C-alpha cells in the first residue's frame, strides 16, 4: 500500500507540473477548538511546486460551534498582529515558516513533512466537489482529509499534502483543528512576487532549525519565570501538556 501511494504521489506531482494553469488560490476557514473556540481565515497560494499558507490571526472571532465548554476566557486582539506564513518548496524539499520568541519573530526551518496516507473508498460532496477520504498520522495527531481528484494538485492547508487532489477539508481525529475550503480562484498570487524571507521582520537572517527553536522557547519562558521570582513573585515554570497542532516530534521518539 505504501509503495502504491508513493507512485501515486509522484504521478500527481508530474501531472501537476504539466497543467496549463498551475496558479491557484484556495481560501480556507480555520477552526480551533481549544480553551476558547475561535475561527479565522487562511489562504493557500499555489504556484507550480511551491505553496505558501497564509493565516490571518488578526481576524480571529469567537466560534459559537466549539465543543469545548470551559469557562469563557476574554482575550484582546492587537491591531498589530501580523499574518503568519508557511512556505513549502516541493522541488527542494524545503519548509520555512515564522514563529515567536518573547518580543521577536524567528524564521524557522523544519524537517520536510511526510504523510503515509491511507485512501479509503468513502466519497462525499464538499464545496461542489466529489471528495475522497484519506487518513494519516503526523506528529502525534491523526488527520482525516477529504480531497478532490478533479482538482489535480497534491496540496492542502498547513503542511498537509501528498494526495492525488486538492484537500478541500481536513481535521484531526479530536476535531480540535479543522480546515475547510470556502473559495477557489485561479491566477497567480502577488505573494510570489516577494521574497518569502521579507514577508515579516525577523531576528535572524538564516533560518533556525525547529528543534533548536523549541529548546530556545522553553529556555526563554524559564528565564522569564526566574526573573519574576527575583522581584518577590514566587513563579515556577511548568510545561503544560501539549495541545498544539503537533503533539510530539520524531526526535523525541
């Protein structure tokens, strides 16, 4: 089955390279159902073998349909929150994105994601397309994706990719993270006219390995707790159970 999927994926890549119009923009709605359910828009920009997934956290709204019924947490959105970007270069097998340390934005690189999809026989209609169900596990979460073979590009939202058709909807098995396509447009996105590394102002010029970034982030929060303790505030840094979109990493196994 794995060999079959590898061949199918390579076939899909080759077909996509031959499409007369390989410039597509897919609008998604991202639903996150954690301490307080929220939703915000995102766009997948596709140009040949490069994709950029752009999210707009400044446009967060409370999601009335969330499952989590914890005490409501009030949060304040700054007008200065910048869009987030994640770039995947399938030819070079490279991934770049932005993440935050206290007060600074960091340009990060990571191991290129691999998905060992199991394609099922389940078919439903979503957004006017016949979609097939596929299942894969990545970094501790099981993902369910519904892809449209009629749109023969092997891409999807966030890091999800590798199916013989555009991913129209995807969610983890707990439905804490859900991506739903709302609009598909053809034409080159202006975002590809810019160098990805200039989309945000970063502390570093050379991308930092994600593993090192996570270590630095933990150390930064520990230092903040120690600094607050010096001012007479007894503070302990306790690393909470992970609820991020990625729960564990291959270097931890």
